C-alpha cells in the first residue's frame, strides 16, 4: 500500500473512531474507495479497541527461574527471543513501551528493540506500522535508522539502530556553552528538515529523544512513533511531552512541522540557559504558560548569549505556528552563526598569538665568479636555519624566500 493510500486510510480511521455504530460502519463504507482501505480502517479500529494489558501480551521466557531473577521493571529477561532477535539487556521505558538491547544473529550486530505498549487507549498496530514504514525511509546521519518491524503474536516491536551515548537531558540543568548549543541545534534542525521534507512530523522533540554520541554526533530518536504508539494523554498532552509541546498541541489541534520547531526552541533555550522557559509547578500552570507567556530573554550565565541566537529562539517559540521558521531555515541560520563565531575566534587567536616575523632573502652575487653564488645561497640557508631555532620568531621558509631570487625589490 502506498503512502497516499495509508494516509487516506488513517484519515478515515480518525473520523470513524469518533463515531458509534451504525454510523461508524456507514462512514467507512461511504469514504473508503475500495475493500483494501476499508479493511485497513477496520483493522485499526479493532486493534485500538482491544483492552489488553501490554505486559500480558509480551512473550515470556520458558524458564521460570530466569523470570524470577529478572528485575521488576523488565518483562523480557536476557535470552528471550523476539522474532530472530535475542534480548541482551533492558535500556529503559516510557509512555510508548520498553526498549531493550538485542542481538541480531543473522547480521551479527547489536540493535535496539522498542516493544510497543498495547493499552485500551493505544492506536492500532496497523497505524503504527504505517508510521514505522515512513520513518524507515529516512536516511540521514542525525536520525536513528529503523531496520524492521517485528510482529510476534500480539506483540509489536520495532528494531532500530542502537546508539551509544547520552541524552541531552544530562546537559539541561546547567547553561551550556553557546558553541555547543549551536552545533547541537544545527544537527537536530537538519534532521527535522529531512523528515519534514518527507511529510513526517516527529511530534515529541525533547532532550530525552536527542542522543549525543561520543564523537559529537546528535541522533534523533523515535521519529513517527509518538503519535501512533498510544502515549498516555494524562501525562503527555496532545501526544507530546508536557513542557515541550507547542500551543497548538495544548489545544489538541493537529501537529505540523511548526510544532517540532517550537519544541526544538524549548530544548535549545533550556540548553542555553539551564532552565525550561515554561516549566511550572503543575500541568495546568505549564500549559497556561505555553499558551500565554513569551519566553523571557536568555539570562546571561557565564558566557554571554549573543542577541542573534536569542532572537532566533524567540521566533522559534512564537505562539503562532505560521510565524515560526522552517527547520531548513533554522539549520542554515545556526550554521551561519556558528561559522561567524569560529571566524571571529580565530581572528582573536591570530591577533593574540602574533609574533615577529623575518624573511632571509638570497644574497646577490656581485662578483664575476659564479662559484660565489652557491656560497651566497648556502649562507642564506644557514641564517634561516639558525633563526628558526629562536622561540617566538616566525621565519619565512627557504622556498618562499628564494622565490624572490634575481628580482629587484
């Protein structure tokens, strides 16, 4: 099924989910152009209405002793097989489900397995599969690669690149150097631009979904999953995370690429200042701040924050989605800003480290004996070598200096 047909099926599904029988069935029959799309819509509706506890649906180990020794938070002990993958460890959990490390014996590689929670509020796995298919089409160095979707009985999981590193959450409590914020933000914006260009909206940009590798690369996690994985709306409003959602998400309006830009603006503000501009004591107070409070100017903590960066973040945090820049524009502005900072810093270093310089030009042979010319060249070389031993003195290389031989200066 093509992406266009999946989009049509999901549009019909969203409308039908709000109806009761027999209106629901009538709407599907009237809206679906063929039996295939109607069948997909019905499958999503059936899956969404299955009130199964996701932990009971997980395949358990055959050895009861292994299960007893497993941590209380882990439902898949090491050694459990899911598809052709073998669980090797527990990574973490969230509103969508649990993440495990696993071994792929076919390709001899380590992967991450996200086992999707199935609750009464969850969207159907058919919708999840559509999102996973779209995410797997993204090929970008700053986006985690999706390998495949596993369906083992009632369990749905997604296999993806296992990223070594730490999330940006670790850096949010303290104001980070401007250079780091700009570099990280540029990489994230490039990832979002690639996704938005394919019609994919992340919907849950937050520090926890942004992984920093040891080599300095940022990897964006969970593309396309938050909307379809059945996040708990009591804690994650409008299928995003409280404190990072946009004003339109607070109002339960459809999210767009501009929603990702707002969330990225919150993340970068928090990294640059050490504080979340909208975090309050309660969920209600936080949502009111997101809707009605303009982010205050970035406070001067340690390194002064340039006005250009402060202005960009304010535009990204505009209450109106139409006023926010595209991800590609954010990436370009951050890159240009970073390059100007680097150029100015190099110029300052050059001025501070400026040392006296000298060039030893070749001696002119004023006699009629050409043998003296070799003596003059050797004398110039000896002087150059001697001066080069003096600390703090820049001596022009012989090749450059001797290019002036025979010229009147």
